[in-house]
C-alpha cells in the first residue's frame, strides 16, 4: 500500500471520501445491526462517543457567532488511558467539502481537539452551518493512501475513525447552550453514584478507592441486573422557538450509554420534549460480566453517559465500578 503524510496537498480527496463514508455508516446504524455484531454500547477499542463545540468567549454556548473563535473537543473512550492519538480535520461550509476547505488543522495528543474561527457572513454564504470532517487515529500513525484517497491508521493495535461534526452558526439573538450533567443526580441501584476515581479499564480493583462493588454473574446462573438512573434538572434543557408557526418548545434530551464490560439493556434513553417535569429521569439496566471473565482481584469497569439536546448541545459524565467474583 502506497502512503503519504496526511497534508494539505492531499486532504481534499480524503475529506470528500470521509464525508461519503460517514453518511454510509450513519445509514447502517440507523437501519440496525444483527445479533452477530458487537453491541454499539460496548467499548472494545478506542472510539469516538461525541464531540462538543464551545465558544471561546462563553464555553457554555453551543452555537458560534460569525467571526468568533471556538474549539471542538472529541470525547474518546478506550480500554487504555491515556491513549496516544493523531488527527487531521478540514473545516467546510455546509455539510460537505465540495469546494476548498475554509481551514485545515491537525494535531496529536490524548484528547483530539480543533480550534477554529467561525467564518463571517460572506464566507458562510447561504449556509447556516459549517462541518468539521476528518480522521482520528488511536495507537497508530496517521497517513494517506495515495490510491484510495483515504486516510490510513497503521501500527499494531491501531484504531481509526472517520468523523463528521456539524456546527451551527448563531446568526441572530437566538442561541443554544450545552446541557449540564455535572450537577445531575446519578444513582446505581438507588444509591447516589457520585464522581470518583477512574482506574484503568480491566485493572484489578483497589478497595481503597471506594468504588461501588457489584457481584459478577456466577456460572450457570441468571444475571442480576443493576438499575442506573439519571435525574435531569432544569439546567439541561432550554425552551426555544420551534415548529411552524414558531412556538415555545422544550428541548428533548437523548442519553447514550456505554460500558467497557457487561451489557446495557439499551444504548439510547430519551427524555422527550413532552416531559416537562423539572426533574425528569431515565433508567437503564446494566448486567455485570460473567464470573469467568473476572479475576480473583476483581475487575474495574468504566461507564460513559453522553447527553444531547438534539440542537447541537452535548455533555458527558463518567463513572467506574468494581465487579467482584462470587
């Protein structure tokens, strides 16, 4: 395979192909996958769970004014922390890079991020959005395939992801803010599950960390499921003018759940716009791994929760627990 560095001279074709690939993958996920596939909520390798854009002048705001500086940060989950990564992105008007990118950026580290300036009105034209298209390579070397015009991620254990993220331009007074999960109530089996240490995935449990203890499923026995409950407060959802004709509308909130071991009974939870409770809640059941997969010293499991208001706002929280053998 012929490869070249991922540079401005060859990124144009790669970005266009990435956009098509992202659309195909989205369609496949929307159609659903069979039982032979790994559950989408399971973290088996380094993967993207979401992306968050924040205005430099107001990090709580998810819509960016023309000419304003902002940063997109990608939420990554992996089975090793920290995980070295490299990335390359192109900023394009609308949802594709049919013309030359407005800007290009690349970097490396443990948290993929890109800082950019939202184009002014003349550069935006009729577009209400811009898109950040590119690739993230974990545990490998990011390059470019000269034949296929696609990015490559090479190396033992390397994991690559093509990404596409749309950013809304704030063209008037109306705006949108990110939900805030840090002050929400999260419970495990009815007990408050507060922020705590995040030991490495699959490591032995350290009793001094104070992580919640959960029993593994004994061989030949039916698993005991554990209820995880999130209570969303009034900071998470805003009222905006929506519909035709426009009318005050409460945001919905979609929650995605991920785990590094065990099984979640569903990947998505939802608080619909029709649920106007100030403390609306959702619950998902988590089934611990089998005893044969847990060592004598126990097993650290990480769970990730990502909330979206479906208008560009996003936030996430993380928790860890200790699974012990029976």
